[in-house]
């Protein structure tokens, strides 16, 4: 998968080069390209924002630098162009899996009070939000999107089972997990997990998933 990111804060993305995502980048499983929108601002101070028409607080990103950046990076509109925005469709696991099937994604990051609507109308395929709260820019949201969809790309994780049994995939939260030692600070691993009885373990995990979901996210059971 090719992922292009348009931003005015390119240094934010160093963290994506760590851990599992970093290894996927090194192997070429994912291609990640970071573009600085300011490089397409043809004014003396590389200004990309201005005051909003009609008044109001804050600044709005101007259409020309952003449209020029999008067109330069994807001249034939081969990518799925996504604007990170609190007004967008909320990211969930089903959407993550759908996006992971794409060959080429472009993540466009606004800042300040948002971007000129003409950019959205002429250049953007989808507006996407990671939740009902406001961030200072779309960049942290973009990193969440990259991390979440990368896990569903073949060759990123060591085992397909890692995504098959996690929270939300079956409509409930994932069961509790344990590792060595068997007893820690007086707390023991449940005996069923030490039994070697795979049917009993599966039944225990299913029961624990339902109990945990009822306690932590009852809305998922209602759905």
C-alpha cells in the first residue's frame, strides 16, 4: 500500500518509523510519503492560512497551496483522498478493514480552524474523524489511521490471528490476556488457561469477552 500524507508539520511523523510499522516500512510492505504543504505556498513567507470570510476566530487554510499540493502528489487522482476532519465519518474497525484494501491512500491534514470548503468540494473523496473531539491539526488522527489500517495489510503483523481475535472484530471486547509468571503478587493465571483443553479455553474466552463488554461497553451488546 502507498500512503501519502500532506501536512504543515512533517516532523510529526517520525514516530511512525518505530516498532511494527517501522519494520513494515523497511520491508517495503507499506510506502509512506510525507509532503509539506508549505512547499506549495508561492508567497514570500510560505503562508498557507488566512482570516475567514464572514469573521470568526482563528485562521483557515487557503485553497491554492492545498489544491496544488494534492494535484502535484496525485496528478491523475489515483488515490483515495481523505481529509481528517471532526465533521467526517467516524473511524471504526469495519472502516479500518475497508480502507486497508486500498492500494493508494492520501491523508490530507488541515490545521487551525479548518480548510477552505472549495478544497473539500473539488479535491477530497472522504472526510474522516477519529472521534467526537477537536485536535489542533489532523496529524495525530492521520497517525492513528496509518497505524490502524497497516495492521490489516499482509506482511505487517507476524500472524493473521493477531487481528482475527481482537476487540470489535466479533462485536465484543477481547478477553483478558495473561503471560508468565503463573502467579504474580498473589494473583494467579486462571487455571483453565493452563489446562491445555482448547475447547474449554475457547468457551472461557467467549464468556469473559461478553462479561467484559457488558461491564465496559454495554452499547456494543445493544447494537
